[in-house]
C-alpha cells in the first residue's frame, strides 16, 4: 500500500496525463473487482504477488514489443537464449 494515496488513484492520475505508457500492475489484491477496475482504466497487465520474475520479464518484453516494429525486434532478441 502506498503511504499517501491508493495505487488505484495513482493509476488514474497516470492515465489522465498519459494514455500511451504501458502499465503492468503488480498487486497483492487478487479480487476480480480490483483487476476489472484497473483494466477499465487501461492497464496492459495485472500480476498478483508473489510474482515470478521470469513471467514478469516475458510480460515486459511482450508489451514493449507491441509498441513498434523496432521494439518488436529488440524484444524478440531478448527472448532468445544466449549463445556461447
């Protein structure tokens, strides 16, 4: 929980200023209503804690790759196993 405002109100403020930033919410709240409320504001992803870092990484690459053709190429390169 944030000290001075809810994450939900912060999310609304971000969306009022910028509708294009990709947002993945990581929360301990797993109620359907919480997820739907955030989705209605325009988030791209919602993950419930504890978060698997590999899954988070894949989500970041997935959404980054959707922002442009060039980003898609970069994201695909990061998905590939490292060649030694």
